[in-house]
C-alpha cells in the first residue's frame, strides 16, 4: 500500500475540514458585529452576540489544532515503521481472532475510513495510545465504554 497516497488523502481531508471551519467562523464573526452606534439593547440580543463570539473563539481553537496536525503530518515521512506509532500502518486482530482491522496512525485521525476499510486514528486517541510502541505479535489492551478490548498486532509497516 502506497503510504504517500494515504498521507495525501488524509491531508486533503484535514484541509477540507479546515476550509469548512473557516466558513463557519466567518458566519460566527458576522454575528458578533453591531452596526454603527447600535448596541444590543436587551439581554437576548446581547446574549446572541456573546454566543457568536464564543463560537468564533471555539472555531479558532479548532483551526489552531488542525494547523498543528497538518504541520506534524507534513514533517512526518511516510517511511516504513517497525513499531506502532505516528506514521505506522498497523494490522490488528481481536484476541479471539474473529475481527481483523487495518489502521494508520496519523495526526488528526478520527477513526474515519480512508480507503478500503483502512481507518485513520490519531496517536492521542485511546486506541492510538494503546498501540504506541507495539510490535508484531504484541498484545495491546485498551478500555472502551462497552468494556476492555484486547488486540494482537499482526503487522506494522
């Protein structure tokens, strides 16, 4: 599997999310403006203007987070790995051998399928943290709301 193509596809998705956030932020900022000498006259109007300001600030925080993820992705080479960590392509199976999954660990991954069942997970996510440092044939364990998951690492690339 061409890791460079996976990097590019994931990067495109992050850039698209960033563009949508910029549009939303512009709308939120427009809601914080008042015309000329007009000042919000009642509590409801003041609350709406304040809420839009908080929304714009929250969107700015998410944009900063995305920029940091894009920067990390750009500095990370798509070279082969021997241990699970940022940039690793990992195949795992459940400890009962019934379920096999393929994942790539990249900044900004949110569990979405990038291509043919391959999920992108963030190194800071619970499964990403559980996999960090794992090698082929290692068992990793992590907690989910429905219980503990145990995976066996089939391969790392």
